[in-house]
C-alpha cells in the first residue's frame, strides 16, 4: 500500500520519541488528549505543534498505519507497544520532509481548539454575508451547531456596519492574510469556503484538484488558520477588526487544563499535595500531575517547595549524561535519591519555552 502524509507525521513522532514512549502516546498526542502526560510529552519531545491536529483520529486508523510502516520496514514494533524508527525509516522521513516539509506555522497546542472555533464561525459568517450581499434568504446553513449559529446571529445584530461594508471588510481582511501564502495554499483555503454561489469542497476533493496528498492538503489548510490566529495575536485589533471579533470571546484562554487551574489556586494558598488531594477527593498522583503541568506552562510559577535548585541541577546533570526522557533510568542512575515526581518537575522546568 502506498504511504500518505499521515505516515510521515507518524514517522516524525516516532523519530522524536526515540522509543521512550508507546504508540498509544502518539495516538493521544495527535488526537489531543488533555492529560498532563500527553501535554508534557508534546513539550518535552518538541511535538506540541502536532498536538490535537487530528481530533477525529481512531485507533483503527493508527493501528493500520503502524502495520503498514512495519511491513515496509520503516519502524520496529516491540513488546509493550514501543516503536522505533529504522535506518530505512529515517531515510524515507528525511526525503519526505525535504520534498514536503511540515507547514511552518502549525501550532496544535496553542491554536488547536481556538482554530476550530474560529473556522466554524468564519465559514458560517462567510456563507451568511455572501447570501446577504446577493439578497438570498432560502438557503441551508452549512452547520447545525446551535452555538455557532447563535454567535453569527448575535454578531450580525450587534455590528454597526452595513451588510455591504461588512462584506467588503471581511473580503479585504481575508485577502491580506491569504497574500502571506502561495497562490496554491490560498486557493486551498478559499475552496473550503461556502458562498451563495458554491459549496465548500472536502479535503479529498481539493487534493484531487491540486494533485496533492489529502492529509498534506488538510495540514496546509490548518496552517493558514493558525497563521491567521498568530497574526491576530500580534497585530493591532483595528487592522483585522472583523476577524478579531470572531474570536474575541475565546482568545484569552489559559493553557492549563481546567482541573489544574483548580489545583493551582490551592497551591498558591500554600497547601500541601496531601491537603489538596483530600480537599479535592483526588489521588495524590493526580495532584502531582497538575503541579508538573503548572510548572511546564506557567513561567511565573516556581516549584521550589517540591524541588530545590541544587536538586534540580543534579537531576539535569543526570538527564544530560543519560540523554533520556525515561524517568526510571534517571531515578536508578541517581540511586533512587529523588522521587519520580521530582524528576518530572525537573523535566518540566527544562521543557519551558520549547
């Protein structure tokens, strides 16, 4: 069976993880599982840009892909669901990335959830504005999502510009951001949009038109969305007034998972792990997960209460010498002087900003 770009994505993950995580860890990362371990893996192994890019991914899809990669001798599957990339696999990966590199602005961890909200709202807004411009009322909205439809209704109710001006501004703002991309990529994005005159195409249909891989087409599309969000974040709001309004209520989201935010409040009150576990009726190991996640994502937080600077340096020396992300190896090398929790904190501190 011929390889597609999804196999390249899997090879990237396997190459980065270097046998230190299971195939299941890769599945959870690509699907976007909001667990502390998966989030930490993304940071530590420099795979956060791929986090949650395939939210509808199934186990069957990945299992089939592993089997194909194994049959082609590009990976070795070992007991315990561990997988390694073979020399042949590295060669294929380097060749594929040279020909079709991962789109540079993809950032699944930072923009994944926000990008999906943005796209849903933008696509229905484009359809509505297009039909308004042509005075057409009898059409079916491209989504049945009540929340998105309600947002568009509220947006149109509150906007102070005329429908003609709204259409012009939305067109101009999209034109500005699409000019940052090649004509092919801009066309792919536009072909996904539904207007009063046409229905947006599927990724398979678009890929066929461009003689391109469907998965790569999919990634090119989301790269445009992530580029837009990045641009909105660093530009004056007046420059992209309409596009900014689409995500105004969603943009300032905290990177931490909801449960970790609750734990953070107790940690900042000076409560111990056992006290927080008791208050929240959770396992101490879960609270430790939250503190590691907090350490990884909040540059203002210091876990010095749990890991002193001197101990951090000693653990990092061991990690640098062993060149591993495996907790057990580090713990054994340091003669079990430090807990798994402390070693994970050291990894988290070293992973900030990656």
